[in-house]
């Protein structure tokens, strides 16, 4: 059993856990660093003190590494005050990756009570929706090792630990501390840095400010342009859709103006944003979380009660007009509850499945159907041959209506699915997806 020495760099807990998950060999909870009996490993997350990783390598053979559950990891949680997340909270988040937000919060409270009852002072960090999603995607290997916005790189983590050890050594004193004349060497180094800065500044080119860059040396008067287009871009739209006096173009509101919408590509540089599809949580909906993935991926409709429920799903689809004929498939996120959305998540919303009931939109950023379906495609899926609700028909072209065969001819489902994807792809293309990510 490998032991951890404080004088050397400890094995990286996140990398070990990601490797074990990739090989379907989860680590083992243990009350002892070197368990000798089955009772040591037959324990819960609250009573365990170590996480034991069993690794296989062609070069080193079998390795058994025990890490304390209190060990800080490279995951930095802004919601928790930019503190490193401990290994216990990381492992708990992975175990609860498919549970709903409510079940996740209930599990945190129960684990906290168990830790307190066991006489431990540790706590479990509650990750917000975006942090929990990012961490579990990274652990599952769905993103690259350097593509998480919350996980520090290994080099940065090693540098921080080295600085901490050097600071501790200087505070304690000892024979290994280098004794030198600091004043002479530091003064020489400062002078060399100043000389280098002077050389750099001498070679810089003065680019001017934003006014000279946009207008040139001569000031320009754009008042006539402002008067001409202020009515089009900044005035409120009239209820009857009439035009302003002296203009032949209809007035557009801010929400309807595509030029003023936030960019759907405000994502981390080099990483393609994942579009989001919202489902209706209504029990009358034909497509819900248990059966939406098999419908959109396999083109097969099954009753929603036949699958397992989850609060978040992922699926991939090749969109030729978005990523090109040879581009990578686009990964979609499917949820039915937007209560934990960050503001930028709404910029990635591309489709909303609805049953025609407006209470579905009470937690949405845009609660009025006309405004909502100007930002995302509405999709109504009903039984073929049945009457479409009047509310859906009143929403107009922003909502596409498709019908599923009520009989046993399931081979017709794929035609319906292809129609839905064509609608989503067309709306994404109109929103600007694909122009910056190719």
C-alpha cells in the first residue's frame, strides 16, 4: 500500500478518480489507510477516512494508493469562496451525478448529519448546478483534462504546493536555508528588470485610444445616423405592430432585435458551447426525461413510464449545416427544470418542448410565449389525428407541431424525429450557431 509523505507531492486525487472511472473500477472506502479486515472497507462515506485506488499498470503492476477524504483537490469552487474542494465532496458529487437537485441537497444534509453523529468536524460542500455539471463531465472524461473552468492545472497545483513548503521551511528555520547577501543580488536583479522594461517600452508602438482608432485624427459627426436608426433599434414596439411615421419598416422591440441579442457563443475560448433543450415537466407530456433520449437519438417512441428518471441528460447529434459535413457531433443538454440556470445558460437555449400550458414558463427568463419563442424554437408533440390545443395554434410560427402515430407502427417515429431535428438545426443556424465554432 502506497503511503503519503508530506515532503513530496501527493498523488493527484482528481486524476486518479478520473482514471478509475474510465476503467469502471471505482475506489474503495476504508476506515484505515492499510485495511486488513473486511470491516475496514465495509463502511459508509461518513465513517470512512480514506479512499483506496486500485490501479493496474503494465510497467508497475498492481498499485494500491490510499488518499484521505479530507485531502484538498484541484477543483476550486467560486460558490464556496474559491476554496479547493475536498475529496469527500468530489466523490459524493460523482455518486449523486444522476439525482435531481432536491435529492442532491437532501443527500448533503443526511451526510452532514452522519458526519456530526460520528464525531467528525468535516463538512460536505454543496456545489451549485454549473459546478456540479462541470465536475462530473470532467470525471466522466466527456471533456479534455484542461477544459474545465474550475479545475486548476497540475503544474499550477504543484507550484502552489512548492511555494507553501518553501514558506513553511523559512518560517521554521534550519540548516537548509541559503544564507546570502540579499541586498546586493536583489538590487542587481531589480536594475536588470528595469533596463529590460525600458527596452520593451521603447519598441512599443503607440496605438492611440478608442476614439482615434474608430474615428481617425479628425472627429466625425454621426448625429444623422443616430437620428435615422434610433427609431428602429431603441424605440418600443407598438402593440398593433404599426410602423413609425416616415418609415416603411415595422418597429422592432429590443427582445425581437437579433442584432442586440447576447451571443450564443459567449463560452470558454477553444471550447464549443453545448446547446440546451428544455422539456415540459407536465405529466400529460408525451415526451419527458425518461423517454426523450431514446426518441431523439434512436427515433423510437416509448411510454415515459418505461425509463428511469433523471434531472439532466446528454445526447449528441451531427448537424451538417452547423459544424460542416465532416465536423464533430454537437452535444446537447436536456433538462426539465431551469431553476438552477445561470444567466448565460439562457443564451444557449435552442428549443422548448411544450404541451401548450403556460405555467411551464413561470420559472423561465422569458415567461411570455411570444417572447420565449422568438429566442428558441417551440416544439409541440401530440398524437397524430388529435386536435392541437388552441394555445399552441395561437403562438404561431414560433412553435412547430408534429404528431406521433398512436398505433404500433413505430417505424414512423423516425420521420417525426428527423422533422424535429431539421427544425432545431434551422433555428440554431438562424441564431448564429456555427459561425464562430468551426
